[in-house]
């Protein structure tokens, strides 16, 4: 007896086994959908036909799981918390809840808190990372990302380009940005000291928003009078002990 699968618009049939016992489906819409198998059996003696129907299975079609961001560039010693979107909604599963685990492939390069997604970059190199969602020890879905750890090769000032002109009595927000060969580092927590200086403070004054130089990644510049002033920024990065001479 051949069986057929009753599908809603939430699925596409990919393949069927030769004995009609296995079906491969592809979700096409987000949501919960009912699926069941049915077939017909004819009794030859009296030519009666019976409908046979399986139990109803509810299938949850969820958005693809993604790591946000899928790739990060960090300094050795930096910390950054990864996020995610998509995947099954944990609140739907009640008693047998969904377990979420972050897994770092190479823990010599970086380590991660398996619950919170907090990454701690350790040394120069690249490593893959995965996020797994499991229920009753069964893997439901998995997403992959990449961690890159590099030294800073340069520093720039966002908000102040060469020869920029500003109005007197105006304020400008200036932010330090570290680069590796021209590529911006991911905004992370890192032990570093930022030293800002204006060579003509009577023309352009720098307002330090925090006395702690490790928190002066951003400052406010105040244009006090007409004239020219050069702004310099020095960043002292506190790399891990093995890189102290960098």
C-alpha cells in the first residue's frame, strides 16, 4: 500500500524513499505546521476501501540560525560578546527546554563562555566558532562564525580628517579607531590607554570625558577661536604578557 504525505504550504517535498516510509521535506514558511501520512487499502473480497491515516506530527519551521556578527577581528587580550538571531524559540518547548552552547574550535587562539558567548582573544591566529541549539541531546540547528586575532598596525581619529574646518564655538565628537592593515577592529573591551593632545588648546580644546585614560576612546573637541590646531592621539595597548614588546 502506497502512502502519501499530507502537506501544507509550509513545506516542499524534496524526496520520497522507495517504500514510502521516509520523506525529506524543506520548510518554506516560518511557523508550526501539521503533517500526516495517509493511504488506501482495498479488501478484495467485498471490494471495500479503507482509508489509513497516521498520527499528526507538528513540525516547527524556524528562521535560520545566524551568529551576529559572523566574523570578528580582535586584538590579543580583547573581550567581545557574540549574539545570534534565528533558530527555534526556546519558550515553545516547556519542560524539555532548548540548550544553547557556544563552541570554540581552537582554544589556543581564543576561548568563549559556552553560555554567554563572551569571547576572550588570546593569541594571534584564526579560529572557527559554532553555536549549537540542542533539545534532549539532539542537535536541532547549528551556526558557524570566525574569530580573527591580530595586532594593531595603525590608529585613526573618526570625526577629524586632515584639514577639517569647524565653526567657532562648535563641538566635535572624536573617536579613536584601531586598524589592522586598514581594516577596522571590532568594537570590543581592551586594556589600553588613550592620550589625546591639541597643540593649540586656545584654538581647539579637548574635553576629557573621563579621568581614566583607558576609557577615553572618545572625547569632545571644542573650537574656541579662529586659527589652526593639530590633534594627536597616542594609544598604549596592553597586550598579554607574551606580546609585551609589541
